[in-house]
């Protein structure tokens, strides 16, 4: 255990998890859990950077935890917890805020995308400092690796910059983490606009599949998935819709993208889309049954997150103590 490298990652309970979250990150988390010392977190504090109904946040937080376990995360093996239960995240975040720059935060594409939809006077400061809290999440656990989808790469870069800056100023304090981003499937695209990523905050429900979608919903969404007028199942950038569906198929079945294109030679999109739907349904069915079961057993979920927070707290406190000392705070005991 001692010599295992450390992994940290998290997902926002801003809604139900999507097929993008699952194929882009969660499936990798499962693969990595036995080889590394993993901390997997439900980042509820990040979820309030945009308006969120309290009752929805509570519901989604438990759902995301259930989704993790149902997808194969073993709570015995990994530390599974809820971000707001470990106050060191907020505490380190404040310190790091004082070592992060307005300019670099303003360059974050996620901030630019989200803030441009809002009036200047109603952009929450938390949306702006969001990446600093994310850096705190990761650096508290001295993580070596952070398995995420492609869209989080820039946040990982700023985390590294903040860690290096702090280390240079005060001597070695934080491990500088590396992103762990898989090649294919690191960006699952919207089913309605295959040039933008699949996101649970999309206003069009047909654009994404959530892990809880039933079979008929998945079939319907796939039928409506945007493709093109070429009519040939080929893996290339000029056919982003088809490429995305091939990626989904490939990520689930472990068939290569070439194998899949060959399977559909001479067949139209209708058959291909139907088959992609069935592949997704087959993958999600056992997960959905487990999610159902877990959400009916809230006591079990509670035991897991309480125990997880205790373990996480111990590791996080160690780092925070070091940081407080380095910046010059007087220890209370
Ligand atoms: P979030 O909640 O948006 O997404 C969770 C994870 O899913 C990946 N992902 C995708 N991968 C492929 N295709 C997609 N369409 C897709 N959509 C989402 C994301 O890359 C991510 O890995 N800021 C983070 C949460 C976070 C975090 C952290 C992650 C907070 N603290 C510390 C790692 C480490 C986020 O909003 O992810």
C-alpha cells in the first residue's frame, strides 16, 4: 500500500452522470483502482459554482456515489468520499487562491464558456476560482496521476503551475501531478452536435445519454443522433457524428475503430445506429440494476462516504498542516 502511486479524481454532481463521464473517466478509474492508491470524490463544492437547487444537489450527490460503485469502483479498495465532508479542500483552496493569478484563471476555456452565458454582474467568483479548488483537491493527496477526460487538461495544467509556484516559493511541498487521459473516448461528443462535447448541462436531452437512461430512451436518442449525408460508416474527422459513434462502440466493446468500420462496410447508418444503441444498453443494464439497488440502500452509501471521509481527512490534514506551517500560520497545537 505504502509504495503505491496515488490517484485523485472527481466528478461534479451537477446532474446524472453521462456516457461521456463513464467512457471518458469512470471506466478508467475502475481499471486503475487495484494498481494505485485511489481517492475518488464527489465534488459537490464545485457543483454550486452555478445555481443549483439544494434538493437536487443532495439527490445528485448520492446518485453519483451510487454510479461510481455500480460502475465497478470497489469501496473496500479505494477511498470514496464527498468533497464538502473534508474541510481541508476549502482551506487549502483559500491558500492557493493567494498564489493563483487573475490572468491565468481568466484564460481557462471552461470559465470563458460558462461566464459568457451570464451577465457580467452575475458571474459568481466561485466560477472564476473553480480551478483553484480543483488544484486543492488534487494537491492535498499528493496525487501522482489524475485520470480525466480531455476537457480537464487545461485545469490539470494550471494545477501543475500552482504546485510548482508554491514549491519554488516555499520548498518542495506538493507532488506535481500528471494528467492521465486515455487516447480514444477521452472526448465523447454530443449526439446532436458532434463538434461539442457530450455534457449533462446541455439543454437538449437528445444530446446526451445518462447512465440511468432506459433502453427505449437510448434507442430513441441513437436514432436521432446527428450523422451526415455520406452514408458510409468510416472513421475520419470529416464525419464527426459517425466517428463519435464508432468511438463509443469501440470504448465499450474493445474492438478497434478499424474493425468496427469493416463490420459495417456496405451497410447504412440505420443498422449501425441500432447496433450502437444495443451495445450501450448491454453495457449499462447491469450498472443500472446496481444503481437501483444502491439508491434503495442509503444506509450502505452513508457508511461508505463516512468511512471514506475519515480516511481522506487524515491524508488531507497532513498536507494542509505542512502548507499552513510554510506560509507562516501559527499552529494551534
Ligand atoms: P465533470 O464533472 O465535468 O466530469 C467528470 C469527468 O468526466 C469527464 N468527461 C468526459 N470525458 C469524455 N467525454 C465527455 N463528453 C466528458 N464529459 C466529462 C471529465 O473530463 C472528468 O474527468 N472539474 C472536474 C471535476 C473535478 C476534478 C477534480 C477532476 C473537480 N476536482 C480533481 C479531477 C481532479 C469536472 O467538472 O468534471
